[in-house]
């Protein structure tokens, strides 16, 4: 990756984040249940969900976080 980055920096043609980002983002609230989010993940493909409260980003939750939580629930 370092060599690729060096070549891009030298060429001056690196794309901007705004050219790559997705504007339509699925988000969740801190009060959403883990199992409800897991159900939604079956149909949606994002690996990371922003956690938003009162239009403010308060954290992120990943697909991995949800899988670990589900395994912990199942073990208890």
C-alpha cells in the first residue's frame, strides 16, 4: 500500500473522500436492540453503522460487534 500511496502522491491525482463517500447512510440509535439490528443486517450490507442521537454522531457499531454480542447472548 505504501508504494501505491507514494505513486499517487507523486502524480497528484488522488481522489477526494467526497468522491468516494456514500451520502445515503444507514444509521441506528443507541436504544435499538441488538437483535433488531441483526435482523436488519440480514437484508442490508453495511459493515459499519453510525450510532446517532438527536442528529449527532455518538459512536459506531460494526457487524463484528453485533456478531460478538449475539454469541454472548446465546451463551447465557
